[in-house]
C-alpha cells in the first residue's frame, strides 16, 4: 500500500482521490510516519439482476386493470 505524508495529502487531496478512483488501490495517510487514515476506493454498489420485477412491492393496484376504462358503447367508432 502506498503511503503519503499528511502535509502532501492536504496539498494534493483531489489528485490523490482521483488516483485512488482510477487505480482502485488504497493510499495510507501518515503523520510523522504513523498511519492516521486510509483512502480506499468505494465498494461496488449492488445492482439489480434486471429490470423485470424491479418495482415489486412498490405498486398498489386499485380497481379492475383488465376491463376497459370506459364502456365500449361510449366509443364513437363502435356507434357508427
């Protein structure tokens, strides 16, 4: 694991964070040679296996979802 002095980390913080993101390798920050922190890449977020079923448990069905929304007799095309 690479080590960096806290003073250098403070001066180059954004560059160090970008290097950790790109390489995936952690960096240990030291103060007078004693470790004070470790900068590690983030864990990979868990992704759903697919989009099918991703809304399960989030939708509530109210009423009949199969029947037409209006009576077919009200349709102009059916009356003519």
